[in-house]
C-alpha cells in the first residue's frame, strides 16, 4: 500500500507516502478533532490518500495545503473541502508542472522508487486540478471543537505558504517555511526577504514543537540552529541542479526510513 503512518500523539498521526525519496517525502498530518478532522498536506498523489485516511476515521475531513508544490498538493483534488491561501489558488486550480515546481532537476532525480511505483514516469507525472473551496489567510482560525489553530501567513518559500499554530499547546505545523533540512528559497516564486521576515516571526512565536512539511519534527533549540544557519547562508539549497550533479554518486540510499527516534524519545520524557 502506498502509505505508512505513525502515531505522534493521541490526536496527531503522521502519514508518509512509501517509495518517495526521503528528502522529497512530504509529512502528511492527520489531526483528529471533535467535530471534524484535518489533513494537512496531501503528498505527491501516487496513491489515493483519501482512501487511506477513510480507513482510520469516520469524521468529516477538511484538507489543507500549506502551499501548492507538487509534493504537498498531489491528493488535494480527492477531498471535498480544500483549503489554502488565496495567493496560490490559481496554481492549485490549474497546476502546471513548472508552477508546482515539478521541473528542472526534480524531474531528473529518481525521487520515486521504481520497485514500489513501477507505473510512475517523470514524463507523464502531473497533479490534478484542485480548486480551493475556501481560503485560509492570516488571522483566520480553524476550530475543531476541542482545539483551535490560528492561520499564519508565512511567505518566502512560496507566496501563499501558511502555518497552523496551536497557541495552547505551542505546536506549529510549519509546512516548508521551516523544516529540519536545507531550505528552498530560490524557486521561481520564492522571496528571500519574505523568508527572513517569516523566520524572524517564527523565532518570536515561542513554538515548542514543529511539525514540518518534511523531515522529523523538532523543538525550540533545533529551530534556533536552523534559523541561525540560514541567516549565515548555510542552510539553503540554492541550486538543485548543482546539488544533484555534485551528489549524484550519493543519491543512492534515498528511499530509507527517516530517523524519528530522537523526536519520539523527546516526547516521551
Ligand atoms: Zn515546497
């Protein structure tokens, strides 16, 4: 089956697509609420995410994309309620591959394991149109009945990047605004100044736990390291082609599991 999932807490489950390179593997967050569930980001769309999730809940589902990129928006079209930022509404309604950043080196790197997805082809891959059914923007609040999330507009990586902020529990679903890896700030619609402002904002929020768009979750100290490194110019992936060419020999063990043990241990303290 095309997904794996891991329980993060009583109401938060992490879902990941199988057979996707670990640096491209999107974190799909299933948040259980009293009145409805949230799915935050939807993977590349290699297999039906809705079918997977329906096996694990009988509540209504609202699907949210933190931004429009292909690794986050692939299964958005499957859901009846599709929420995202207005700045990326046009792209989601007409997701040309270049607009959702499935272009350049990403189409040449074998990010999909052919053993697990023999039908995948980079030449025919596309994401189905998923017009938003509602907008989420700065100041909006999503109320699940037993918890609320404030929507933060976090541009930089992309113009309509958003985060979901649980003020009570100090948990931020940060999308690709901040994750535990090299940040992408040179995409066609990235903006470095916006990124710096977004990171300054995140830094001041008082986040305890980051559930990001990629890589294992992390806490405050790691956040500070990542932001400090970015400000020094040491934590961004500027040229994907160059990175690909210089690492070609090493892009072998890319379908391995990620190591979440450190984060899980920190949660059980
Ligand atoms: Zn992205």
